[in-house]
């Protein structure tokens, strides 16, 4: 957390920062970008899930019985903001393979920079589940705010967002619209350009992940 952005957590682990530098390089291959996104997402995931509530259960080890910790309550809900969010979804499923999964299709109108919804499929009982929204970029935050609106309309109360890069404008927008949503990121970059892209950034994450233009 920072004094200016109390709902923002920047994961400054050396491995995260090193891998992010490699991702930013414009000449990196699609395969390398995908691999690095997966690796960073695993590292970010540990921080996003750090304070999940625990209970204990009686088990038998090969040597004796013990009360051992396990995650309490309903399974997590992971919600990918299509399409780029899918690159962060799969690594989280490695950490939490029993999580329920939802998808929100939102694209940004390049003229208005406003989100347009084209698909929505969410898990049930969101009120009883921690909900993790994933999208590599928090730029204007218009799509992210719309995604939080949607999951809250479906009952979600504990909502967190995991992203690769943030712009200050996006962090402020999210904090104004949803001050209870914690955002976890690898870096807070300088600003947005007039097209709504993060500077210095790394380009369009979806295009770089899928090899499209």
C-alpha cells in the first residue's frame, strides 16, 4: 500500500520486477510474453491470496493425528476480463485448482474509451466467495469499474483485482468508484497517453499475448 493510493499493493519482489522488465521489451516474442505473464501471475497470486481465512481440520499424517489448517468457506471465484485476463487466469488456477471461474467480455471503445459488454458468465453464490478479477492492465479503469459493478450486482462483497500494470489515473478512478476493492499490481507506471494507453507500459497486452494487431 502507498500513502497516496491506500487500496493499491505493489508487489516489488525482485523476481517480479526482473520479469516485468523482460516483458516490457518491444522485441520479445509472443511465446516469451506468455511465459513471463504466467510466471509473474503466479508470484502476484501469492500476495492476492495471502489473507484468505483459515480454519482447521483433523487429519492423519503417516505418524500421528493433527489439527491442520485449510481455507475456510466457499471456494474462490476467479473472474477473467476477456480477453487478456485469460493469461492471468490459468496461473491462478494452478494455485487454486478448485476455484470457480467466471468470464466478463468487455472491450474498450477506442473513441469514447468506455467499456462495452458483450459476454457475462459468473459463478453462483458470489456473496459467499472471495472474488478475484484479473486483467493485465488498469489504464483508465473504465472496464475494471464496470466489471466490479457487475460482480457486485451478482452479490460479491469481497472483491480484489490482480493486474500487471496500473496507471495513476486508473487507480484513482477505481478508488473513487469502489474504495473497498484492493488492487494488486507489479508496477504503477507514469501516466496515460491521449489514446488511454499506459506509459511507459508494454503495449497492448492482449495483442502481445495472442500475436494479434
